[in-house]
């Protein structure tokens, strides 16, 4: 079994050695960069994660220290085998188009970090970088809960709150590549200050970080009232998006949303239904993501493959 180097990985899954060469020829190296953890894995051409490893995201203020922890993680995943031909990365935003520079709000050490170039330099293969929630949208469209759906919103409710949009079978980029940042839709006009500089953003009210700040306890220990409140606020934000973009589906992932489970999703659906009154929004749904814990890496692999990337590659099937 392969083991990472550097910081101890939380888990590693390996495939039999006899199939290594065939795997690498068809697989994608996937990397997910979040405020709580870093993950890397090998994802097969059918969307299956066949090997993966994670480490906690360092709380360092040194950008190079953080990058070396990431590279040690990746080295452990590919150790003893040929590096796959392409790498896909999902990273918290905001970022410049294509990840040439990333400034994740939950990773202050990387303020304008040249992620794409640094990874290509170290790995020696083409690297595609995308916002992590946009990557999730691609993964869910590829082999998840939105497979076959041409237009939908994907959300992550975790340490922060992010979103990605597939519209008419293509990933929506926007002017700078940051389309879909539903975490910074205002849901409480007189609410809490947000890291982005605004007030009352969904991320400032319903993210894991916000819940802990409000309650003094980790999100996993939140009481029923907080779970319902977060669901209501998510439904409120989603209602605006589905009305604006003529969508019928929102797929939600992330440790907070999935950890809260049914009560959260029921509250979110009620809130969405109450706030969508036009005929074309009838039946709009909020559902759990279909890829579970593997979603971020499968999404990153979809980024690496160029699936659904508007004006850059190909339309989703």
C-alpha cells in the first residue's frame, strides 16, 4: 500500500500493483485544496477514485511551507508509479482565470499564489486549476447526482460556502472565472461581517466557520435550531439563483450540509419552495450530492479532463 510522506495522511487507498501501468496511462492526478484539508488521488477514466490520501491544511502563514506539504502528499500518492498524463485541481477561491493565481479566503498564506505554474513546474505535466465548488459541479455532472442534467447549481457547505454552475451543459465561468460564488450572496442584510468585506453573506452566516463563531462549538455539535437556520439561509440563496438562471436542481455537498443531514435538507427545500413563485421555478429541488467524500477528487479529475469547461474544451454529455 502506498503511503504519503511529510505530514501523516489520514488515509490512503491503493490498488493492486499489477494494474499500476494501465491505471496511470488512463488516469488523472487529482488534487483538492481546502481550508480544512488537502487531498490528492488517482482517478480512473470512469470516475472511480482508486487511490487517495489526505492531510490537514497547515495553519502556517508561509506559502512555501504549505506548498511543500501539498507536494509531499502528491508524491506519496504517485510513489512507485509513473505520474498520470494530466492533473486537475480544485481550490478555494477567489482566483484568476485558470488558477494562474489563487487567493483562497480560508487559506490566507496563499494570497496571489501562482498555483498552476508551480504545480506544472514540479509535476512536469499539464495542470488545470478550477474553483473547488466549480470542480464539484463538473464531478456531479459527470458521474454524480446531476448526471444527465444540463443546467444546475452545485454547492459546498463546509468550512466555507462555494458554488459552481453548469448552464446548458457548460461550466459557467464569468468575466474572471469566479462565477458561482453563492457563499457571497447576501442572505441577512444586517448580518455578520464576512471575510470578503461585505455583511450578511451566506458564508458569514451558515458555513462551518460561522457556526462555530456564533455558537462557540464546532458545526458537528450544532443544535436543531442552528441546523434549521442554516438550511433556511441556504434555501434563500438558492431561490435567488434558480430564479435568475432558470434552474431546477441544486446539488449540495460539504461536511456541514451532509453532516446535518435530513433536517438541513428539509429546511432548505421548504425555504426554496417558499421563495420561488414563478411558474418556471416550480419543482426546483435541493438534494444531497451523489459523490459523498469522493466528490472533491472526482471533481478535480473532471477539471483535469477539461469536461464542460465553457469555451475552453467540451460540452458535458
